């Protein structure tokens, strides 16, 4: 009997240890190109704004320096701190190569070969071209270096076991569709590229599974479990129309933060506008609005269901409508 008990204890431990060893040896990521085209810092700065890099990696509430590390994100899996991505050689990414940078942004893999936690929305950036990576790299190299490293993540077991993220990647890592769709307009395709890619709208406006992956069955239907207990409303077309949104007033809100009823975005969505979408061109903001209000690309956008003054949105406390950026 004692032998049976020992066997029943030892075997699971051995199997678990073997599984952990296999995961640790499982390679992650693929080689990046040996050479990249020359980058353009101005284009890169624009893409960084569109991608939420500034709003996430800058702790505005603590008056932190630009890109020196963001505000902590309190999640069910632990507390994550967006790192310093200034060109400081030790506290930031100044010691990286452009290949290291590309692998981090497009593949979510660190220079040491470890997978990043999916709170970093790298899966939305998987479609970035070599030129876009070079532009981003050039832009980040112009930022003043900051010598203070961001605090480490506070993540307990089993989430601290990074090799386990390889299983998560196998289940959830899919690059966004970036090819233009035949029969749709250029603005619609541009909006699709931004919404599904750089702007990573689904990261906040879509709920998560128990494993932390996006719940694609409820894409854009809203999320009640953002870091810190904040919420993101539904941005499904029907709900936007019910809320009184049009291409014009949605594009205007992305520029100014002002809602159709005269209220304003609050919380982290205010930061997204202030540090991100307000820097976009009018054409890009209109493209985002066009895609959200016409997800099929038919070119037919209905009028809002009711006048803005009669919609439920008119009475909402928009300070609770936080749409936090999860980079």
C-alpha cells in the first residue's frame, strides 16, 4: 500500500516536471530579417500614437516621463507594469537590436527568448511590415533616454511560469487580417487595418475567456473586466447606432474626446484620445468610424436609431466608460 501511495504521488510529479521541461525547450518565435529598410521617425511617431504606445508606456497619472513606464495594470492574473521603452541602454530598449525590437513587437518574444504576457497587445501588431517596424524603431531612438527601469510585474504561480505562455500562444495567437478586401472602399479598408491592427480596439472592447484570450464569440460586445475594475462599452454597430453615433460624431469624439451629447470620455479612454487618436489625421479617424459603423463594408451606414438627446447615452456617467489601453 505504501508503495502504491508513493507511486501515485511520484508519477504526477514526474509527469508535471517532464511537461514543464518540454515547455521550456519548446522554441518560441521565428527569426526576423537580417536587414530592415531605413526608418522614418515621423512616420514611426504617428504609428506609435495610433498603436497606443504613448498612453500605455507613460504613467500620466504620476506625471511620469514619456515612454519611461506606464501605470500598473491590476488584473485577475497579477499586476503588470508596462516597461520603460526609451533608448536607455539598460533601463530601456537602447541595448536592443532592431531584430530584437521586431521580434518583441510582432511576435511578443523578448531578446532573451521569453514570451511576453498577452497584456502586451503584440498579437494586434503581428501584421506590421518591415518598413513600419523600421519607422517605429527610428522614432523610439529619438526619445530622451530615462535611466529608471519600470518595476517588475507582480505575478504569482502558475502565471509566473512564462513557458506556460507558449500554450496560450498556440491557442490564441492569430495575426490580424491586413489585406484589402475586394469590393470595399479605401477608407473602409484603412479603418479595418487600424481597428483590427494598430489601434487594437478589441483588446478592451471584447471580453476574455478564463484563460485570458479574447472571446471571439462576443467581439466588440464590451468588457466588464478591464484592469482596475473599469469597463469598456459595446462598440457593435447596432449599439453604436442606438447610442446616436454617426461617422462624423464618432470621428469628432476620437479627436476631441467629446461625446454626441456634449459629455466627455473619462478615465483611460480620455488618455487614449489625448495621447493617441487626437494625433491621427481626419481621414484616419473617419476611417475608424466608417469601419465600426459598416463592418461588412457595404457602404450603407444607417442613420442613428434615435436622436442623441433621447438615447440612454445621454444620461450615462461617462467617467465609468473607461476603455483602457492594455499594452
